[in-house]
C-alpha cells in the first residue's frame, strides 16, 4: 500500500498549540451510526458495565538537552533510552554530521557532560554521560521535548504529562491520556468500567514519520512495554477493552501476538491486522502519513477519511494538544 494513501490536507491553523483547559474540555468526536459531537468529560456516558479502560502510565523524561561543542556551537540532543549497562544511550543529535565520534559536549561553564559515540543505526547516535550519570544530566540540563509542530511555549510542563504518569520512560506523551482527569476515571468506574494500566515507553516507533513510498518498507523502531498479569487478566475477562491511545493498542496487541507481557515490540499495525484484544479506542487526530494513521485505518477502515473531514469542517483541534475521537472496532 502506498504511503501517500495516508496523506490529507492539514491546515496549520488546525494544529493545537496549547492544551485545553480544563483537560476534559477537549472535544470528542464519537463514531456511531450518526457521528456525535461531545466532550471528553462525556466519556463516562459512553462506557458500560463490563468495559475495561486501559491507560499508558508512562511519564515523559526531560530528554531534550542543549549543550555546546568545544568551538561553542550549540548541539541539541534527544536522549532515547539506555542500551547497555556500560552507560551508553541511544540519542538523536542535531546537527549530527557536525559532531564527530569521540566528541565531548559541554555545559555553559565548559564542563564536559556527554561523550558522543558512533552512529548506531538509522541515524541514531550513541551517547554517554561523562561527569554525572545520564539521569543527573537530564535532571540538571534537560527539558521535556515537545513535538516540533508545537511552537508556543508551554508554561506548565505538567500539561504534557498525564495525571496518572508514573515512571519516566518516554520521550513523548501518550497524548490521548492527556485529556483524562481523576474525576473522569472515577465516573467511568461508577458506570461499571474497570480502569487499569500498561507502560509503553513512547519513542521513535510511535512518532517517527514514514519516509518510504510503500508502508511495507517502513521500519518500525522497538519500544519497551510492561503489562502486569493483573492487567492482562482484567483485559481477558472484559466484555470490551477500550484503549486510551494508540500506544496502549500497541502494547496489548504485542502481548497477544507474542505471549510476552514484558519486552520490546516493533509491531506495525497495518490494514488487514486482526485485533485480538482491543475493541474500542480513544485517540487524538494524527499527522498525515504517520504510522498512527495506518493503525487507525487497520482498526476502522477507510472511514477515518470521512471522520477527519468532518473534524476539520467542525474546527476540531488536531495533534498532541488537540481534540479526540472515540472509535469502536468491528467487535466493539
């Protein structure tokens, strides 16, 4: 299938630059026999007894670090995850071609903080903290990395974290979860739904765009996930599993495919995929030509085009800080 099949015209003004306030005031397009326009605060009215809602409780690391070359030039590093016990981490570096292997990067006082290693794969570099641990470097010099299409400064960094965020393992937020409040979760439970969580470390596998002509030629990067036995058992017994975001879908369907509740996944969900766990999905509106949009077509079919067209006409807000959709799969 051609990657161009997943293209659509996304006007710049439709890209949300700031989060909704309060969180649950985001609009919610509900795909049903007649498309409904609601708000995320209406989610409890859409769940029913026997449902299980699954959230991704990962927390976004302060993974973006700006340091300096010996010559004074600024280098931006996006630290991804640790790959060895020797302290090497995968990272994206900008500008990578101007930072040779073996270079040291310094803070504003001239103290070395990071050593840059070789190109690891697909343009990803290896980096190692020199003076402190990498965790200390990120705490002292790092900031939460917002997507490049968000150009407005975020005054409250917690608005790019979910209210249930736990371990810092991700470089991007599971954005569907940004809409939820504890009150919404409590009301969903009162409506008879179970609430449980997984941990998928959001990384390149989720947000790196497709740059190949055919979707089958796109290489998904691995992301780490953890699912407790309790969560898995709850999902297996549920009448309907509603994933809060595409990262939850990826974690649950990876576990179903492999039988492993803890591991890494490079699962690319494309049209024709048979969903084994997830029946419903709360998700944001995604970038053109993104792997997330491919997943939406696998879940919903080409109807996503009609829904996106309606959303644009009705002036819904798109992408990470935008509004959401509530979708039901064939068995939902």
